[in-house]
C-alpha cells in the first residue's frame, strides 16, 4: 500500500481533519497522480452533511482535480511520468454496457465508480477523493490536460464544467441559441462561459442584482432577477435552453415557464424529487431533462474546447489547510466563482 495525506470528514460537519491513509498499489492499468489542485464542489458539502453525526465509512471529498503523473502501471501506454492530467468525478465503469460503449460511462448500467464514496469494482473498498496529495486512478479515467490550460483554473472543469457542458452540447447549443443559466455559482459561471463561447445569446438568472457585474464580465448578454415577478413574467417562453444549477430544493415551475416552444429545462443542480404540473410542459411542448458528469469522449472534447477558446474557471485559490473556511463560505453563498484547494501544503 502507499500512504498519502488528505482531508477527511469525520461526522463533525465541515471541520475536516488532516489524516494519513492508504492508497492501493498500482494495478496494471493504473496511474498515480500527485494532486496539485482540487476544486470545492457544492456536492462535497452535500456529501459532508449527509454523513454528519453518523459513523459511516471515512469520507475524503474532492472530485475535480489536476496534477502530474508520478507512476504508471505496467500496461499503461497513454501516459508517462511527468504528464499533466485531470480527473473528474468518475474513476471507473463496466466498459461493456450499452452506455459505456456509446462513450457515456457516466450512465453505466452498473453505475460508474465515483471518485469518492464509490465502491471500487475490484476490491470493494470505498473510494477516497481528491482532497489529498495522491490519487490512484484507472488510466482510462485520467485525461491529458491540454497545454495552455492553467492547472488550478482547469480543475473545476472536471465536475462543474463537464456537468453543464454535456447538456449544452446534447441540446445543440450553437450561435443564436437562446440560453439562460439559473444560479451563478460554480456550475453556473462555467455554463455561462461555455454558452457564450458557443455563440449563444446568454442570460443569467440570479436571485439579486449583486452578481450583475459578474454576469457581464462572464460575457452574459442579460440578467434576470428571479425574485422580481415582473421580470420573470416578461421573460415567459423566451429561452430554447434553461440550465438550472440552483443548489437547493426549489420549485421548477417558474423556470419551466421561461422555456420557449419545444425548448428544454435541464435541471442539473439540486438532485431529488420535483413536482411538475404537466400543463406547464404541455403548453409549448416543453421538455424537462437532467444530466450529470460526462462520458470520456465529451470530457476530452470539453478540455480541447477550453484550450482553444481560453475557457477555464474563475477561481479563488487557497491552501488546502483552509478547506474549512472555503466550505463555510460556499455554504453561505459567499463565493463568486469556485474555490480551488492548493494541495502543496500536504507535502
Ligand atoms: N448533476 C450533477 O452531476 C452535479 C454535478 C455537480 C454539482 N451538482 C449540484 O449542482 C448544484 C450547484 O453546485 P455548485 O457547485 O455550482 O454550487 P454553488 O457554487 O454553491 O452555486 C449554486 C448557486 O445556486 C444558487 N442558490 C444557492 N442557494 C440558493 C437558494 N437558497 N435559493 C435559490 N438559489 C440558490 C446561487 O445562485 P445565485 O446567487 O446566482 O442565485 C448559487 O450561486 C449543487 O446542488 C451540486 O450538488 C450536480
Ligand atoms: Zn461536483
Ligand atoms: Zn457500463
């Protein structure tokens, strides 16, 4: 076994503890990655709170990171020691089901192995995430980090980015498509950057005007304040695609009403039951959809697109020892973009 160091949730909320723990020895198709930068996703907060006060298996969050290959298994040909790589929230899948064969490993029939809190397909252990100095990953689920992408600002592309990239692409967003993005956080700000770079007519929907400057800076063409009934009514049927990234349970009806004839509401933020009045779909033949993470081909395509179009996350980089403060600020929505942890203080 190989020993590494990371930040673990022990059932005491967001007060993570620095711990040493074991990583597996390399299998033939594994690469060892020195984790340099790991994004702080709102899903990490959900996961930490889900186990607060319980005695579940250890939880080391973190599922969007970049780093450098430090070792390779004997059958690995795609990577060499020293390569820059990126890893997202899926680290394995069956590889043979209908979804995997279509390059949608994120929808694997056997459920993809998640980067943390997942069950390893070979030894049954619970995976521990990227808030750590080293990660061992099957080579298929590591992605070369294109030259030109800053490794810290690229880390959030691997969860926040791909989660909004796949639906934008699958829904055919192109020049002239009218796109609205609800919730201007980690996922939302990348959805805006992608939509703008794809040539869409892009609008931000936020709860207040506080983020008006951010929306403009990101290239959005318009801002709708979701708490202003008049603005929401005026925007009825206006968007071909609405991407909802809001991190809390909420009524999706007001967002469905913004969708144009034959358009789609893609609900990718808070996951769980929603109530839909079918008439809100019927009138306008509207579609309700969801998505999560991405398959290998689209993840690689997103990284290439980002390198070509100079797209990456707007980040606040903090030493990993300040993870508690980052989670606390994320919790009270006191973050304009994405926190990224600099893991070098774990060496
Ligand atoms: N589908 C997937 O696979 C997937 C992947 C990653 C994350 N997620 C989920 O996506 C959600 C967003 O993640 P994130 O990392 O982008 O979170 P985030 O950075 O905290 O952003 C969430 C945004 O939601 C809005 N919001 C927060 N609290 C709200 C409230 N009480 N009422 C209305 N709006 C509120 C805020 O936007 P405004 O201030 O602009 O209103 C906030 O910026 C989380 O639930 C996360 O678990 C899903
Ligand atoms: Zn995430
Ligand atoms: Zn599969």
